[in-house]
C-alpha cells in the first residue's frame, strides 16, 4: 500500500488497483512538497516510471483541489513525445491513471486521421498527447486552442532535439501561455536540453535520481564476440538459448531490419518488424502482436523503438553496435522496467572489440564477455527447461487417466518419453554451428605499453627492458591441404573477395586459410589440416561454392611454374643483362628475342644480314662503292592552277594569264565579320575583332591572291609613319 499524502486521492486509488506497492525514486522526487508548482527538469534511468511521475506531478495543478474534472472547453495539459508509439503509450498510461478523475485524454500523432483528432479537440478534452509535427499543424490551423494550457510536459526531450524538432518545440512553447508549468523528462540531459530549459522555464528545478550515475541493477549486460560473418547465426543461438517471452533485436538501418526479419521468419520464429517505413496501422498491429503473445521477436530501428514499453520484454539484442552511449542506454532500457529483470546482449564482431569496450566504459556499464551459446549449450538448456516444467510434476486428472493407461499399455515408457521429446523440439529452430575464433581474437589484442609505462633509458640511450613481443596471431601452416577453385584472373578473381567467400560458405576462419595463388583460369588455396573436414562438410558433396565455383582437391602442393595440366604458369621474367662486352647488333637481337610478340607495325623494319650488321647501301652508277650518297630533300612541285577548257580557254588572252592565276587560286575561308550594314552607300563599320593585318591589305590589293597586281599600290594604314610625307 502506497502511503503518500502528496498524491491526489483519485490517482492513489488508481495506483492501488494497478498493483503499485512502492514508488520509484523519480516518482518520490516529483512529489516533494517543497517543489510546489515549480518547473522541473528531471533525469532518470529508462524504465523508472517517468510517465506515472509527471502524471502525478501535474495532477494538483490541473485539479486545483477538486476530486474530479469538470467538462473542459479547451485543453488543460499537453504532453509532447518524439514518436507515435511513445505518444500512444503515454496516452494509455494517463487514461488508467486519471480514470477516477473523469479526465478525457486525446492523441494527436502523425499517420492518424486528422479529422477525428479535430473532432476530439472540439468536443472538449483535458489532456492532449501528441508528436511535435502534428501538434503544430493543429495549432496553425486553429483546431487546437492553447490559451488554457496550465502544464506542458516534454517526454524524451533529448530525443526530440536529436530528431530535429527544435523549431516545432519552440513554436509550441511560444504558443502556450507564459504562466504555464513546464516539465522536461529524459534519461539524459545534454547541454542542448539545459539551454532549452533555461529559455522556456521559470526558475526551473533540476532533479537527479541517486541511481542515475550507476549501472541499471535490473539489467544484466553480456557482450558476445563472434566472427564478422557469423552475427546473424549468433542472434539465432541467443534467441534459442534464452527462449524469452518477448525479445527485441535492434538494427541500425531499415535494410538490416528487413533482412533480419526475413531470416528469423524462415527459421521458424514468430517475428514482427518495426521501422519508419511502416504505416501507423502496421506499427500498431506489430506492437499489439507482441503484447498478445502472437509474436515473440520484434526487429526494430532505434527511432521506431524509442520509449516502447512491452510488459514481458526479457531480452534485448544489439545486432549492430550503437554509436553513442545515449543510444545504448535507451536501447537497453526497453527491458528491466518497473522492477522486472532483463538481459541485454551485444553482438560484437572481433574487429569491433575495442570500440565496444570504449562504448561500455563511457556508459559506466560492466558487461560479461563470453562466446555465443553453442549447439551443446542450447541442447542442455532445453533439457533443463523440460525437467523444470511444472507440468511433469502435476498428477494426471481423472479425464486424462484412461488415455494415459492406454498409452502405457500400448507403448513403453521409453517410447512415450522419446515421442514427448520429439514433439517438444519440433516447433523450435535448430541452433547454428558457429565458427571458431582464435584465443587472441576472443580476448582482444593486448594494449601496447603507454609512454609512461615504458622502462627508462640507460646512459647509452638504450632501454634496459623491452616489452614482450606479442604472439603471432596464427601458427605457420604445416602440412597444409591444397584445393583448386574454378575461377581465375580472367574471371576477375582476387584474394580480397575469395577469402570472405570461403569463410562464409566453408565455415572457415581467417586462421584456417593459408596461401591463395590466383592463376589465369583457376585459383589454388591452402587450408589448415584441421579445417579440411569441416570445409568439405559445409560445401556438400557437389563441392560448389557461391552457386558456380567448383572446388577440387589437389594431391599435393602445386608447382611454382606450371599448372595442373602442365602448361606454363602465368608469369613473365625479364631478360638477364649481359655481363661481357657485346656488339650493338647482338644486344638488339637479345632484346628483341626477349620481347613478346607485337602486332605488325606500319613502318618499315631495319634489315640485317646474317651476322647482325646492317645492309650496305646500293652502289651508285659510276661512283665509288664506299661513298655514301648525300641526303637531298626533294622539293615539292608547285601547284599548277586549273587550266581553263573549252571556249573559255580560247577566250583568255596570254596577257591575262597572271590575272587568271590569281582568280583560280584557292581562296582562304572567310570568317563571318562582325560588321553592321547601315545602308547601301554607307561603309561597313567593324564592331569586334583585331585590326586588319598587312596580309589582308595585300589580299585586298591583289583581288584575293598573294601577289599585287601590276600597277597597284598597297593599302596604307592611316597615320602610319610611311604614309606621311617624309616618313621613314
């Protein structure tokens, strides 16, 4: 029985009917009579009963000494939550808490019918619960009157700021009366929340519970190290080992949620998904399935699962490691709520060990590091659950006695027990066989000695003691077994994707794989002897990997310079340099012989005699054989003008031959001139481009040719020195 004089009697009776015997620390803190009607900034652990706490805190302000509410014309209180699921959850909590006061609670969240929400606000409601975006829409459209608000509560205020709702929150707080009470509740209070509280609260009081700085006592943290490609198999084994009534698997992206949901569904788990891409109706049905027991596993993202409260949630699995400690605390806080125990499991890949340790240290969490449950451990746990089942200790009822005798008469006790065991295991997924991780990877790499931990130097400048070298991460291969893959460099085979493929399909680790030699049409791979049997069992009798790559066992280690078929290996060697003197021709022949064949060149090749010397030039007629003809550059014949034909040729006089040459000579292509024609008689005026050159002057004089006509005078530029009398 709760005995606190500061609780409104109607709310105290509701708590009694709900089964509350003791208040949580945050609930006792907000009921302190010294606070009165002060504004509050409260930080407490997740699952500590913050919703009931602010419900009891605002009750005296709303009722003002009365036992029940009168009919409300306009809302009296507003509760803002970051997500739709959390807003609807807060609404359900306030409905049973204020049931005996006659309060009307309405919700305004995105994804729901806005017309129904508008009608509920117009008919009169005392408390409104909603999300920032939808509340702002109602205020701007005039359907939500904020003039009568006496209290405003921001639940999970830090998450609303992280999601970008700062402008909406400032708009809502600015529309509310200044005489209101403002209460902010959150698991963490960063500087942004403190700044917001300082701006919109009047002499606010900061409340910190005593357990805020310590680890949640109702949550058991476990960190399980797995191979990077074995995370999904580890999640399946964890679910099978604990067999929780409700389990929540957190993923980083929507794509990961969809893939994980499909994988668990194929393995026989009753699973639902919860992500931002789902409609509000689908998300509501998913959570209701978890509460009704129709689904046992929920795969969700961080934002969608913020503030979700499932009564029977016993297990939280982090499929992807959170990026911040705040996300870790809010994820883990979905279990261990209201005094119930829970388990939080982090699936840590071997390459994320250090980052996970830093994350746990920043959150003041001490986790137990171990390996995921194996097949043997899961089987033993199933047997323990069967033996501890109370149904085995209960006597048979009178209705069951006749059939029990019939079973024992027809079958032996051993047969009946075996059939019971098979029926018990039929509806459960078989556990996965996980990859082995080396001890060095499981324990994590040892920390290197810091600058202050190193021994001092002696007088000679050398260290007296050296840190012990770390052991090798894997032993050298002795007696390795070789396999051949039907893929090579022609198929773009590379070791960087062949290695993870072999580990994924062959149930191998990086320590089980030795040398990988890629040839043109195949790839030879060396495996450790102890991993051969597991590898062959994993790939099956067909020995096909990745749907198309054929695996063939080799009798021994392949040779360096030849393939299995005896062909030359795909290697090339450079020609050796000669150590003794050699002629120029011999060196050229050796170099040409070492070069690979090239396509025929369009140029003529040098001609050599048998001894490697160049062929002599041909003899000149009437000259010395040893004399070499001097090189003379041939002159190109001048281009002749096109000769006129027919009557036109006869009509041209010999005196006009020079003019004919200039007329028939090819003319250069004229560029479009930027001139503006003002009229027939006006001279063209040049607008753009450089001034005319001397060549253009000569062309204008010659009529388009290169030489001036007889009797013509070159054009002279205006104001040029030579154009003036007495010029140079």
